[in-house]
């Protein structure tokens, strides 16, 4: 299963792009699951170390809906809007709260594949910086990052939305980067994904 996580609190450009990516993967025969932070109650990690002693997070919020999906996924796609030149706070909160999953099983993410999507209101609004933060999360936790490769999707899929849903739908270059990244992600999963 490929898990797509939308880090936008709005039902607009980032969600649209992620759903398009999941649709592309479904057309290639993959099972997908969509998760959005929109209308969810997910608090920030307190770094209280409760999870280190008890192998679970003490905050019983909507992150408990996401934990089993993260555990079971073969591939993970984080899609984030760009806020202040970086990923959204909601995306970062999910990453930080994964501490509890890792406390329960240090290898929970090992050999999973990861892909990144960033949607910015400006053409160069921080999309690559946001993707670098996602890739850093992947590398730190044993997830293998997969990009779209040279010539248009160096780190992953990047979009210029002009702060509108219509803008992102018209971003042909963004969809080219998405297509390249999904293609490489799918090929990697077909060749290397660990079958349960």
C-alpha cells in the first residue's frame, strides 16, 4: 500500500496534486491510501519521552488513525504546501510524532520508499527546501527517498500554484515533475519493495 499524506489544512492545491499522484499509482496497479491533516486534531510532539518507556504516544489524538497506516505502507508520499519557505507546520508535526512509532520499533520504516511533493504560491517560494526537509526525515528514519531525477524533478515534484487551485491545475511543468517522480517511484517499488 502507498500512503499519501497531505500536510495542508485546506482542500485546495496540495490535496489536488497528491490525489493526482495517487491516481497515477493506482493506474499502475498500486493500492493507495489518502490521509489529510485537514480537520484533524494532531498536537505537536512534547518530547516527553513517554513513548520511550511505554512504546506508544501518550497523546491519544488523530495521530492514532495515521500510525497503523504508516506502519503498513510500503511507500510514503508527503505532500506539503510551502509556508515561509519550508514545509507546513502540520507536515512537521506528523514527522515529529513518528517518534512514538520508532520508539516501539526502531525498524518500522526500514526499506520503505519515500517520495516528496511541494506546492508553493510563488514560482520559487521554497519548494526545494520543503522537499529537502521531507527527504531528511526519510533518510534519518530508514526510508529510501526516490526523486524524479535530473532535468525537471531533481528532488521530487514541485508546483507553482499562484495561491489558487486553478493555478496548480495549469502548472504543466509541475505535472511533468510529478509524472517523472511517480514513474521512478513506481519502478523502485516494483523492483525493490519488500513484500510482506
